[in-house]
C-alpha cells in the first residue's frame, strides 16, 4: 500500500492504478488486450470447427462470463459479497421476454431496455442495501434476491412458476442471417461478450473504478478525502446489476425460455462460485471461473450423479487453499516463467 | 533426434479422435437413442426411479428393440431444474444423437423442453408434468404428454365430491401459479356440480410450514372437508398437523394424487390411514390390463407397482410404439422429420394399466376414469383399498396447433 | 377461544421454532464473527440423526438427547481443524469463511440426498412425537400439545443461552477471546478450544431445532436450504450477533407470517420482505444490532 496517500487525493494523481485488479501482470493496458484478443479469436473458430454441443456450451460460458465479471466489479473490485446477482439475471431475462412477447418490441430494443431496467432496479435496491456493509450486506442481498424470486413465482401473467417460452432471437435478416441457427447466435453472443468485457475493463480503470477500488482498500480514508462513498457504492451495485441484466437478456434468447429459477439464491451462489474459483484479483478470473464451471459441470454429469457433492467439495477446497483462484494459479506460473526467462517479474 | 516413422497416421488418428469428440456419434449398428430425463437428485428422487422402473418394464416387453432398431435408453438427471433440463437436452441432442426425448416431472422443465422440441424438431413425450399450458398455450406438433393435465384431474375429483354429497369445503394450496391452477380446476368441477367453496386459502410458498390457520378456519366455518393441493414436504406437514389438531375424525383432509402419494407414507406416521385418496392408478384395480401389468412388474422387480411405475410404463410404451410405427411407415428407416413419431403415437389407443388411453387433438393423454381409493392398514403395512372409478375430466382449451 | 387468540398462540409457536433454528447461527456469528452458512446442514443432520435414533429406539426423548450430539461433534471438528487454521493463516474471517461454509452446505446436502435414497431408501421421513405430546389439549379449541412444548422449549433455550453468555465466565472468556486472543491465552486458556466449543454449541442448537422440526414438520434433503432465508431474516431484523435480537426478531417474523396469513393473505408472501425493507430504512443494523461504524 502506498504511503503517499496522506498528502494527495490518491485517484487523481496516482501514476499507476491502485492495487485491486492488478497483481499478476495480466491486467493493465497491454495485458488486457493480450488476453482478450486471443480468447475472442479462439472462440470465433468454435462454431466452424466443432459440433453443436461445444458451440452451445460456450454460449453458456460467455453469458455466465458476463454475469460473473459484472459481479466481480462488486466483489473483487469493491469487496462486497452480493448474493443477488441471480435476481438481475432474471430481471434482464424476464424484461426481454415480456417486451418481445407481450409488447411486440424488436429484440434489439428489448435487450437494450432490459439492461437499462436491470440497472435501474439495481440502483433503486442499492439505495437501500448500501446502508449496510459486509456480512449484513451479504445477508440482505440474499433476502432481496429471494423477494424477486417470490414475485416471479406468484405473478401468473408471466407464467408464474412455469415460466415463459417462445422468446425470439435477434433479428439479423438485414444481414441475411438467421439467429435461430446456434452458430450464428454464437457470433452474436461473442460480439456482445467482447463489448461487455471492454466496457467493464474501461469502468474498472476509470476514475470511478479507481475510487471504487479505494473504497475496498479503506472506506474511511476515502470519506476523509471527501468522497461521498455511499453514492459510489450504489453506483457500483448498479454496474453489477446492469451486466447481470445483459447476461439475462442473452440467456432469454439462448434458451428461449425464462422461469423464476434464474432468480434463486442458488444461481446467485453459482455466480459467486464462478468468481471465486476463477479468482477475484484478476479481471479475467471470473470468465475463467465460468469456463471451468460450465465445462466441469457438463463433464461431471457424464461421470457421476453426485454433482452437488463434488462441487461443494471443490468450492471448499478452492476457498481454503487456492487463494486467488485459477487465475491466481496461472498468474504465478506465468510470473515464474518470466523470471526464469531472465526478466524481473511484474507487480507483487 | 530420431524422426518417428510417419507422423501422418498418428496425426489423422488424433484429429479423428478430436473431431469425434465434438461431433455427434454415428450409429454403428441400427440403433435409436431415447433420452429419458428425470429428477434423480432432489426431493423427487424416488419418483424418478419409479418412473424409470416402469419405463424399463416397457422396454423389456419390447425386447429392447423397435422395428429392427436397437433401443439405447440414456437417462439424465434434471435435478428438478429447468436450466439443467435444458443443458441435458442439448447434450442428448447434440452429443448423444438422441432421437426422442421423454420423461420430466417439473412443469417448468417441460415447458422449456417444449421449446427445445419445437426448435430442434425433436419429439418430446412428457411423462409426468401436469401443467395445463403444456398441452394448452405451449402445445406444438413435437410435444405429447402421457400423464394427465391438472384441470382434467382436479375437475373430475371436484365433480365427484360434490355429487357424492360433500356440500361445503375449504380449499388450501400454496400461493403460486400451480396452486391457483389446481384449485381453479377443482372449483370448476366442484362448484359446477353444486358444491360450495366456503373459502380459498393460499399459504405463502417457501416459508416455514404452518397450516394451523387453514385448519382452524375450516373448523370455524363448519366445512365438511378440506380440499388441498400440496406435494412432497408440505403434504407430509399438513397431514401431520391435521391429525395433531384433532381434525382426523371431524373434517377429512383431501387432495388428489400428490397428498397421499405412496412415497410419502413412511413420513406420515399412520396419519394417512382411513384417508380417501384419488389416484390415476392403483394395483388394486382389477382389470385385465392392470393385472397383467402388476404380474409383469412384480416378476421384474419383486414388489407391487404404484402410480409412478404405471406412468413410466405408459410413457415407455407410447414412445416405443410411436417409434416402431413411424419407422415402419417410413419403409424401415427412421424418418428424417421425427414429428412422425408424435403423429403415430397420438393416433394410438393404449391398453394402459390405468385404463384405455387415447390422445386428444392437443396431444394430451385421455383416460376414461380415475380411481378413488382408501388408505388402509394392510397385512404388510399401509395399503390401498379400491373404492370406485370416476369419470375423467376435460382439458382446458387454448391449444392452437400450427 | 377466539380466533385471534388462537392466531397469537400459533404465531408464538412459529416464532419459537424460528428462534430455535436461528439461535445457533446467531451465536457463532455474534461471538466469533463466523457466518456459518452451512447452519442449515447441521440442522438437517440433526433431523436425520433424530430420525435414525427415533426409529431404532422408538423414543423421541432419546432422539432429542442423542441426535444433536452428532452435529455438535462435527461442528467442533470443522471449527478446530478447518476454519480456525485457515483464519490463522490469514484468510478473511468474514468473506472467505462465509463462502467456504456455503460450499459445505452444498456438499452436505448432496451427501444427505445420496444417503437417504441409496442407504435409507426413503426420501421423506418424520420423527414420531412422544406419546405424552402427540395429542392435543383443549383450550377452547383443540391445540396440539407438541406446539406448546415448542413454545416452552424455545423460551427455555433462550434463557439457557442468555444465562450462559451473560452470567457465566464462559461468555466472558469467549468475548474476550474474540477481542484479544493474546491476553486470554496468557491466562492459560486455549482460545482455539474455546472457539471450537462455542461453534459446537451453535451446531448443537441447530441439531436440537432439527429434531424438533423433524417431529413437527418433515425431513427431506430440501430442509437444509429451506431454512436459510427465514433464519437470516430473523437475524438481520434482530441484529446480527445479538441473542436478545434473535429472540425478538423471531417473534416479529413469526407473528408477521402468522397474522398476515390469517388476516391479509394477499400480502402474506411478501410480508417478511416488507418488514426487511422497513428495517433497512429505519434501523439498518437491526433492532438490537450494533450501530454502523462500530464494525
């Protein structure tokens, strides 16, 4: 931690971003593109090379990648554990469904509105829940998430517990393409995914992002520097909600079906699981976690019926021993490699 | 460093391996794969096994093959979740080359799969999910159901109760879409036959089970019976609490199919003895089809069949017979568009252990009758005693098949 | 007896049931700052153990006596061998331990499902109430004796816990140990054993509530997850870590749930969330919680 904090307002004049999302040399500037571009390139080849199952699995990975990375803006970047990311997933999904099925909106408009709606809901809820911190915040987000779940189950107009089906996908007829084809839809999701990653990264390194990281470091210090931290915390909550909603809007089109299950605390817990397994300290950690989670779950199901047992155990082991998750592990290997190549490695 | 003799065959082999992992398996001999999706983990784990047992009896009766194709039955765990059901369906379709999907208990999972069925053009034959919408607003040419719909069941029971002299009831169900749908179905039959529902009570879903207020309300209003829709955990709780409040002799607790389900009996501590139950199948049924089924099931598993076994059996027979006829009608080959499977199976009349079973225009199974039984103390523990057969009800309209 | 009085009695019964479920959770958090999200797992283990003891011995009282010992021992081992060492190695006691216990919850539920279907061959079970309490008493209307027992048990447990923590040296040692481990150690007390003991106590209480719920409600693999939300609403309302708060919070939640169900059923499903929002606006730390800033 820098000791120059006492004199100057840190975020304005810092020469490098405050500790938080850095730490493994994989994150700032060139590092970000060095990962994003190859990932996107590899993903882009998938629908061409493989059968439908891999395509479909990776669509899920990208959607959850957006969900988890959005959640990590709250968790890794600001240090708040939110147990209601599923509620925003559900909000985005349901809004997309309702806008297209009941109001007849074109899908692109429904998606945009769904994201805005989820962000707005997060903003409003955030104003309440950000009156708490730490453990109380965790528990209250869990309760609020359940409130959404209850509402979704009760409201019969949106299918109640049975959900709604028949949600259309983006209309690409202008390009002569059919998003009904999963390979085409894959590319749509890929584009949105890349855009979302870029947007979240920009948010992370922006002034806003650096203040949020400062809140994780020490909220009292930020307040003493004159920042109205409650407002920033609410805004960060809204960011998580926004991207949760985006994941939801994509999910509604992928499955063409929505139901209240999306809003349960179990789904919110799975989002947390992805973030923790992947690593909170690295920007791409949550995406790695989503990749691991979806693929491991699919593979495990072919081997055993006891998915809960294995996953619970895995979660426990990762939290206990793998601080920094998979990305932390990778980061350590990469740094080791660089040192051996003669270069003095990056940040501590 | 020695160069290996030739790297090309190895490379080709490796590439072929990689590609084969990613693309659907090609059928070696003539075989057809059916994907049976059931909630093997979760509170309906026993029902999942019961349904599978019935299905496998059907498969056994067909000798494991239809029209010259060997049947490969793949079972997948839906975990009671619609999201998981979707993922498993994708795997079955894209990785396992499944030709038909079957099973599913949860209505949400069924609706999600109805969407998959229509988009992927693969037949889905629901074994248990009872939401009216499945063969109502969500109906489509690729979906059929072999169990029953909520409205048909509940209205039949309601009508019977009113006609058998029960005039005033209080109803109880959880406050969510299925709860309301079930009670509405009951009300159509009950009130339609002259009964009076004194009060419809809805309990909040997901909160700690306390049915005291509902039970006391029934007593306070002077109801002759309490008619409910509760399943699993809550069914056990309300039956126990009903007895604890001293109502067993006074105001009977009633519910169709799920309330006094056989799998719940161990948890009910004899409080279900003397209760009237409404079911779609009981082994005490003395029809030729039921006796035949009972004998075959007992021979294969060493125990008497229950309703879940019968429903699994019907689902298996429908799928296998539908496949057989579709293949034969297509000159001995699996048809390109497997909607033919649904078309064939919905044209069938099955000699089901539940009674003669045919399909209506919405692809929903229709039986002639359902059964009233009493739960009694038998020689080997609780058992059912057959009371009466009552006419089955009507499905709700709403299906607009394209 | 009027319907209103009956509802009050019913609400009290539900409140005491909720209190029994939540008090273990409150203790581990209040005294040791560990958010044990696997609390429902210990509750469920207590219930299943109660079922097994009850079936084998035919006695509810033996089940109540013996079954909670299993979650107690498991809790002791978990804290002593897993959680404490991790905290000592610098893991964050709030976030990391909460998430770890959350993973544990999934694990235990998976094991319970496996054991119940493959070994016990049942998916639903129940614990037989003792003959003494199986019937009902006539207080104007028949009222189940077991529910009166629950009310009594809840009050008794509340008193026991309060006495232990406020009036004995144990509570002082624990609270001292949380604030200043070194000083307590210099007094010759093994702080880690004390912590493990407290955690075990919390799990023992969870086990007791499991046996009671197994008799009054039902036992199946969904029960571990199903108490999470009601429990946390009780503790958030009452104030995290406060025993008094847990008791009052349970009464507020139980009464709200019962009275809205009786008189305003349309909003019954939302009533506890409305309560939660109100508390957040008026007093975010809960009724007896510590004021914000005094982290």
